[in-house]
């Protein structure tokens, strides 16, 4: 194998899109990180770079905390690629899914550690759309309350009207004080990238307008043939039930095209974990960290 992983890797660019789409089609991902949209829109906070090895694309996050690699993308020999890179760089592979991580169980030189905080939540789409049964009583009641108290309009968003969401994102960030929380500020920048470059991606989006203003937004895309991954799901926190409404209304409009919904990870945040668990996931998409074992 002949690869310059680092410093030979190059910054991720919009022009890399078609190459990534082809590689992801060759081996459709299960983990939420592996869409070109996510990688490109978060490229600056994580300083993403890309290297190429045989038929694989290897994304590197090169920050002050060290060199971290994501799951190789494409149809090449993932095991050989990972072993070579770990030995060359002494870095880590992070957020690796169940199937590729299984290649290294029993491999004496590689340590495999479970990463619960970055494991994705996977739901049956029909559960989230129909909200049947006592376990969803609270969600249905919140939606009914919102509908009784507000007149609203649902909007399908595309490249021509998605820009309306920029003002909402700034309003939401003012409420949440994004300027004082680095993670929220990074998210704000990633969402702006998503909106500004919407026409370059394969995104689905919707919004709810209340009183003439965008008050909730949902942005998603197909992760693999049967799964939709939610990139953005936000609502004005002063309106109880609006978050539940935008989620439900958005999914109802996409229901013919997917069987599962991936709500990404909770990053170990207690409130976010409770919120995701309250929708009763079908399963967790487990993720792992791979590193050379200390000898």
C-alpha cells in the first residue's frame, strides 16, 4: 500500500462531493457521520482532511487533541487500511460502526473500546409517524396542545426558500447563547453551511411558520437505502409542542421513502439523552474507538 496519510492529506473541498457520493454508494453507511453533507459542513471545527488509499477515502480530523480518523469510505480493504494508518500515525479511528469494528476483535495489536456517547439512535419510522400507544401519550398531547393554541403553516423547503431559516437559526442561538458555548457555536456554523450550500447536497427540509415567522426547522437526508438521518431538528423553545410537531409533520411527508430514522448521537449530554430515549429507539447503532494496544 502506498499512502501519505499525514501530512499528505488535503483539506476537504466541495469539489470532492461526487467522489464521496460514489464511495458511499459502494458501501452504504449505518453511522450518521458518514454523509458528505456532515463531513463538509463540519469541516472547519474538526479540520477535516481527506486521504485516498486504493478504493477508500479516509477522513482525518487534525486538531490540537491529536489525529483522529473516521471509518474508511468505499469498497477497499478496510482492515488493512486501518492497521497501516494506526501504525504509521499512532492516531485513533473514532466512531467506527459495529461491522468494521468487528474486523479487529481478536486482533492482538488493536484495542477496541465501546463509545456509548457517540452511538446513534435508530427508530422505526412508523413509530415516530403514528405515535401509537401509551408510551407516546405525552408526545401526542403536546402536539394537540400546540395545534389548539396556534395557527401554523408547514413549508417544504428547497434551495429557493431555505434561506428563510437563517434568521430562525440566529434567533435560536440568541436564546441559547451560542456565543458562549463552543459546541453550539460550531453547530451554528455547520447549519449555515448546510443552508448556504443546500443546492449542492441531497437534502430534504421542512419548516413551520407561526405568526409569519419560521419557528421550527427540520433538515435530513438519506443515509442508506432504508434510513433517513436527521441533521437539524430545532424549534422555538417558548412554544411547547412545536418540536414534537415539526418532527412528526416532517416525517409524515417523507414516509414512503424510508423505514428507519437515525437521530444521531447524544454526545453524553444528559438532557439530550433523555430526549432521544423518550422517543423509544428501535436500537442503538453502536460505535467504537480503535487504537494500537499498549505493549
